[in-house]
C-alpha cells in the first residue's frame, strides 16, 4: 500500500485540472476509487444507504479540499482519510447496525414471527457487483481477504466495535495501510493505533465463525456450489420442506430482518418453513445472485391479484461443508432491484 505521492501522469493532469475547478476532471479522477470507497463506507456503517450518504459527503469534502491537497500522500490515501472521517461523523447520528441473532434470543418456531422494527437497525446485504474488489488481500500487510471483509458475519462483528477501533481495524487489516498512515488519517499516534488494533482483534475474532465463507466456498468448489444452489432453488420452488431441511446443518439458523424474529436449529427452521413461507400453497420463484461474497437468492412470491410473481426478499446463505448453516432473508422487496432484477416475473 503505497503512501507516496501521486505518480500517474494522467492522474496528475486530472488533479491539476480539478484543482482549477474542472468538475468533469474531478469526476474522472475519483471514479476509479468510487467502488472501493463505497465498500469501505459499507464496512464502517453496515448499511448500503448510509454508505452512499457517507461517500457523497466524502467526495463533496474532497472536492472542496482539493486546493489544500499537496500530494504528499497518494490521492487514494487522502480519499480514504476523508471517507473514514465522514463515516465517523455519520456514526454519531445513527444507530448501530446488527443482525437479528445479535438483537435477541431465538424464537419458538410454533409462534408467528414478530412485527418489523420501525427503526432501521439492521445490517444490509451488499450486492457483489458494487464491490469492485479483487480476490485475495488488498496488500501484503492486510490480515483479511477483501471479499472476506464484506461477509455478513464480518460486517456484523465490526459493528460491535467502538467506531475508532472499527476504523483502525479496517484501514490496517483490510486495506493494509501502515500504522503511520492510519494514525495520520485519525489524527492520533501509531502507538494508539496498535493499542486499538489489539483490542479490535480480540473482539472481532470472538464473533467470527471458525471458517470464513470464502474458505468454505473454495473448499466446496464451484461445481458443488452450483449443485447446492440448484437443489435449493428446486426444492423451494416445489415447496418441498423436507428437501430444503435436508440441506441444512443441525445447528442451522434462519433470520428475517427487519423482523427481529429468528430461529435456531434444523428442527426449528423446519417448523417455521412448514407453517409460513412454504405452507398454505405459497408459490415461489428464485433467482441466484451474489451478495457479501456469499451465495444469495432473490425470492419472488406469487400474487393472485397481479397474476405474477412479485419481488419479496434477498436471501443470503452461509455454507459449512456441503450444507447450508445460515439463511438471512432480507425481507424488503426493494432490495431485489439493487441486483438489477425486475420487480415482477411472469407466471
């Protein structure tokens, strides 16, 4: 992760034009960094809309601050510094994001799911096509793979950290910035950075599963992953609860933000599926997507009124071995459109 001055001739020319007030040059200058900055804001905030707000604020601050940018650090480092501080400001005004499993205990599957919370407190799913991330690590100094660092379990674990610890861990262990660069970004000392990093490591590692989804998916292989998704889609569309349940681990969980209700254990999940989504003759269509570097599916439910399948939810799956260990169903229909999919499918 270089912290040296900007070296690209094209970037220098765009920078000079932007400093003279050329908005088009500025847009081209920051475009190459936009996707990774958006992913950074998402890691900090756990929310796609919040990440968009923070990124817009950061890019506006950067535009206004260009006359003061002297090129002693790379443009990328400077933009990350501004984006990080925009996120820290936003965190002061908005609630911490969580998943239902961190919000309360598992529910009795014989009782109906609760009502959605009015206040938005949930971690959001993140479409893979927004990431702009490569496989592997961002830099030799990074501790976490780029795709691993947007998995739902990792994002949820980050939200439990105090904001500045969160920033330190992301900048150092995900992006690979040096201790001095992180200290400069947060206006503190390298010693404070490494102290915060130690505390952040302990907290995050306690909350992460033994194996990341990236490692689990690699160990299963592409063909087996496709077969698992195909079998899951087929079983769900046929309304075959037993076939769906056969794909689950014994300790599988199912959560449904914005509803706080969640279920723990294969039998509890089976009871819920029989009583609600796969009961009463409900009909579904599922389309595979990718979210948070994980397997995911856009769910459509049949509407008699419209005589079509209408967008229902985005379900993100966690795998362990050749089975599904976690289903997180994000029930807001509008999430489906974020994957470039239609609101309705023909019958």
